[in-house]
């Protein structure tokens, strides 16, 4: 809608300016100065619409709030929304359209790792900025991308540490269950290496992958139950994605697996996903995130109230990727205000070191590796679909782009301030990976 | 309060036991436990529960119950613990007296995590071994079996001596054996007897107990355990196969439900209907709407919500089917490719329409009480929900078979399928029959949606995950033959579930596809080929 209007406005402007070429140029640039455009690249149809639609609304909400505060650099912000329809190649096309045709200066978007990988070349070629708000497998640091979701060391590793602790039940046996694609596979590779380094025996780790949208979990849940009754405390680390979660949790409930017997800690299940399930049989199962709606801080209360007012839905929940979008948006605004320009090169250079408050009472600092500092929380599912925080990290955890537990990535370092490199090898002293 | 005699025995037993525990200056273990609740640490809360279980204080049960329900409140500054009653009144946990003049808003509920919940189960197990309700005693025995807390042993012995209900007595004996087997204080003969008791239970949990003997157990106990383990594993392996077959039947019934409507539209009419999955999805959303209305206007009817949803879903999706047939498909008969593209377009339109109306997120469809829970058949846990879906799939199949065989419209449908022109010349309105047939197929898909709403996401994408499987079943079973669909669905379901444990879910599915492709190469008409002139043409 917005896009359409602005285009029409430009055309009207041109007609009004008459024949003089100079006048046309002036009117176009005058129009361009009226607003700063930000792109929103989230799927509004197809499989991923279930998760991404909320993030589109979040960016629109943040733009609205910013405009209420008087906009940015004296101009109004204007969001340009496109729908890449859960189609990975279409993400790249739509990204190109946003940057070249709509002239957006920054893009907030993507959810799945495969969509991010698909737009990377576009952002590099056209030198624009992408804020990526979802927890991911790491092993990447690009000059044009800022990762405001959790890296594995800000979510997966602390969750496993918690389960190994006394409070978490001193888990000795592990099921790593995931959907069959890049995020679960990489995360499980890191976790397996980490568990082995902690002295867990190979036969105490069971790895299981299922297709996207898997709906018949009877056999796998029965296997987990069997694996878990070997007398050692067992936990499931779930990187099961999206739609497959509801039938998975329903089957856990059906087969009577309680959190006190075999807890499941999930990295992709938040308040949004639980909205579709009766959570009574799931009480006590866990999720690791950097934000929970239930966290009681003044910032969070204000954010939830404003969000529910904006969406006119008093039941609308908030979740972790929303907070990551919030942080990314505010960091970008702060960087633009610092350099008084929306020029991508200037903003990219200004972003590392920017500090903005997060919603849980801490500060998110953009790091030289384009990740951010985050607190880590582990919450147990409550019967009202919310999470009760049972553990939080001691202070903020800086995001680590390259895992320290994987062969080939542990020597790599990302630093876009001093080294100007996303994969500097500390052994060979060269930029360019292993 | 009148002390019932089992409780008195418990108190006696526990008092005896408590005298062996060194006491703090003034306070007993009960007071120590209460003090630990006020520190707001999970470790202390769990330790406090351990103390409560053996404190012998009659209020301990009340405190544990309150903690389990989140009704145990503390004032950390004053170090006081209160129990909130069902009516909201506060009582001092230490004295049991009503607490007056306490500001409830200033109190904090004692929080529970998994570790604390585990400790609650163990403590409440130890405390309710003498509960007058046999069901509670059974649960208590099972909780003790799980916790294997050696300090409960004296109470367990007392309970065992008093117990009269055979099932509870057996559970108590098993729980006792689980403790004795790992205790180095017990005589060797008793431990070997315990192995036999555990082996009688013969399930996964028994296996876990036997596999985790302490390393210092005598050799004789270890040998007895080893032979018991081998015996249990043999039995469980047999049950494992039964379990996979059952899961296969369950998956097969889901496939049957999803495919049976397609067996009509694709199998009987020859229309490649890509929007079939969306009919299933519409059926699931109809269930959601029906449940919401029932919740809003007449919650008492909730248990019947699915039964009410079945005819509504059938009529609604059937109507949509007739509309699609009249407005789009009838212009495309005989043009398979165009039909495929047109119905695929319809499926996208329907998906996005639902997404716009109901939003992209999942909708919650509740399970009526008669569909929740499990029943144990031997070592096989049968969930009611899955069992009902199998029954339902068979009923739908039989009903459809009856419609095709016994009714006039069924006769006309078969006539049109077998020879359209001959049927037309006999005075059958083939146009009308086409519309009704498509409506019937769509309506059946809608009914399938009602059942699938119980096991899958109710989201706009629901149908997509079933469309490929449905075609697979119909093609494999033999186009145009309902029995083929039944046999096809069940054999694919069972084959999938037998492959899955060995090949994994991803490879299992691939293997199944390859098998079906090879089979179709050999028998292009599927399992049950239909014979007839029109089919040949």
C-alpha cells in the first residue's frame, strides 16, 4: 500500500513540475528527501508465513513508533513491504527489487538460514544492509549483515550446560532431534562436539532428523522413551522447526512423557508456537531464548502494552525474534543518528560499538563481528502458554560467529573493525577461511 | 481432625525413624524444611521436600500439595511460610493456624522447576503411601519406585504389611524391590529375590533398574539380573514389532482418511484435484469454528464438538466442492494438465483466504475427554485418540462403500464412471452426477479434516502435507477402487513404520517412494486394477 502511494506521489510530482527537466530532477530529489525507506523482507504467504508475518508487523510497529517520535534525521520513515512467499530464490529477487527499485537504505528480513544464504550475494553486490533477527547456526559473518538473533554460544551451549547442572537434572544421556536442514544439522554438529568434549560417551548421544512438517511422531517418541529408560537421566535437545512441533509435543503428551522424566529443551519454540497447543501436558519442558514475554522489566511491559495497542489485540504475544528485530531497528536508528547519514558504508562502519537497551533490562552492543551481546534465559513452559525463567546467564554473552567446538572453524575470527574480515584464520594469519 | 488408623501407623513409623535423625536445637525437620523454602533456591526447595517426606509432621502432606499447586507462599524477609487455601485464606504453615493481618500481596509463591517437581512427586509418594484412596496409594508406590529413595523403606515396609488391594500391593513390592536391589545393607538373598520381583514387572522401567545395579553388587545378584535382563529384552522385542505394526495401522488410517476423498475425485472421476488437501484443511478449520462457537455458547457440549463438526464439515466442504466443480472443473474435463493447474491455483487461493481470515498461526483444536489418555495393552501403550481415528477411518470407508453400492446416486456414479455415454443415454444426468461425485469426494475430505485436526497443526498449510501422500495411496492401491485405497493406505502405513526404526524418518520415506515407483513400473494400474471399457479408453 505504502509503496503504491509513494510511487503515485512521485508521478504526480513529475506531472506538476511540467516540462522543465531541471524541475523534474528537483521534485524527485525533494520527494526522496521527504522519507527514508526501510525494506521488510518477510514471507507473508507459504510455510514460513506462520512465523514471519509477526516480524513484518513488528517492523511496521517500530517504524510507526519512530515516526511518532519525529522520524529520523528530520524525515519520516517509510516501510516498504514485499512478500517473498517462503520461496528461497524469490527472497533474492525481492531483495534486489527493494534495494534497486524501491531504494531502501536498510532491510529487515529473512527467517530460515537458506533464505539468508540466498540473499547474501545481493546484499554484497548492491552494498546494502540486512538485519537478520533469528537465532541461527553461526559459522558466518558478512560485512553487509548484522545478526541480532542468537549464535549457538548464546542459546544452544548454555541450554546444554544448564541441563548438565544440578538444577537442570544432571542429564547424562542426550537426544538431539531436529528437522533435516542446515540449522539443526550444524547446531547438532556443534552440540555433539561439545558434549563429547564434556566426557559424554558416544552411545549416550542419539541424533535424529525428520523431514519438514513431519506429523507422525509415534515411532520417534517411542524411541526417545526407550532411549531414556536406560537408567541415566535423559534430555531431548530439539531443533525441530515450525509446523512439526505441534504434533511432536502432542505425541509427547499422548505417550505420557513428562518433563520430570525426559525434559525437552527447544530452540525454535516460543510464545507464538505455543499459541496453537494446549500446554497443560507440556508444563516443565524448556526453551532457551534471549527474551521471554514473561520477563518482568519496565521496558518489556511498555513494549508489550504498545505492541498490543498497535495490533489492537490484547492477547497478541511477543517473542524472541521480535525483540531481536527491536534491537536491530534501534541499533540502526542509533547508527544513522551518529553519522547523520543513511549511506550504507557509513552506517556499517558506525554500527560496531553502538549500544541500545534490550527489553530484559540489559544492553545490546553491536560487536565487531556483527553479532550482538545478549543475556541467555532458560524458561519452563507454564500451563498458560508462557515461560517461567528458571535460569539466566551471568551477565551478557557476546555472540561468537565461529564455533570454538568445530574443527575448521575454531581458528577463525570475525572482525570488521580492525581486521576487516569475516573469517580471519588466526593460525595461517590470512583472511579467507580455513 | 480425626486421625485415621493408617495415618497413625505412618506417624508411629516415621516418629520412630525420626528419632534416629539428629535434631537441630529447637526445631525438628519440619521446621528446618520450612526455613529452606524461604531461601528462593531450587536446591533448597528440593532438599526441603526431602526433609518433609520423613518429618512425620501431619501438615507435611498439606505443604507438599500446596507447593505442587503453587499455593505455598513465603515471606523471605520474615522467614515465614504460608499455605493459601482454596478459598484464598492464608494459614501459617508452621502452626497450621489461620494467619491474620498478613499482606498477601507481599508474599511470593515458592517456584518449582523440573527438579523440584521431581522432588514433589517423590515426597508426595512417600507421604501418601497410607492414603485411604487406593488409586492414590498406587500412584504413591509408582512415585517411590521412580525415586528409589532408601529413607522411605521403613514406611514402605509398614505400608506393604497393611496393604489389601492386590494391584497396589504388587506395586509396593516392586517399589520395595527397586530400593532393596541397590542397597548394600540388604542381605544377598533378599536382593536376588528383589531381582525376581522386578523381572516380573517386565517393562522398560524394570529394565532400567536392572541395568543400573551399583558396581559393588555381589556377583550372584549381577548374574540373576543379567538373565532377567535377557528375558525382558526378548519379550520387549516381540512387543516392539507389535508396537510398530500398531503405529503403522494408525498412520495407515490417517492416510486412508486423507486419500479416500481423492479416491472418489481422482479415482472415480479421473480429475487430478490438487485442491484436495485444502478440502481437508477446510474441514479442520470448520472443526475449529465449531469448537469456538461451542466454547462461547454451550461449553457443556464440548465433548460432543467433534461429532457435531463431522456433518457440518461434510456439508460445508461438499458445498465448496460442488461450487468448484460447477465453476471451474466442468469446463476442463478430459484436459488433465489444465485441470491440474487450475486446481493448484484454487488450492493457493483457498490457503491464502484462510490465512487472511484466521491469520497465519496455528489454531488450537481441543481434544474431547474421551479422546485423551492411554490404555496399556500388554507392553503396548495405545492412545485413545489414535485408536478412535482408526475406528473412524474404517467407519468412513464402510459408509462410502455403502453409498456407492447401495444407493441410487452411488449406482449412477458407478454407471457414469464405467461408461459415460451409455449412462447418459439411459437417462442419467451426467452433469449432475459429476457435481455430486465431486461434492461427495470433497465432503469426505472435510470429514478427514475433522479427524486430522486432532493430530496435526490446524494451519493454512495443513493440506499440503497430505496431498502427495494421498495421490501415492490412490495410485498404489489402484485407481478407481476403494478396496485398493484401503489396502494401499494400510500397507504404506505399516511399511513406513517398519522401515522407520532402521532407516530413520527421512530415509524411510525415500525408500518407500522408491518401492512404490518400482511397483508402479511393474503394475501400472496399482494393486487392484479396475476392468471396464471406459477405463481402457
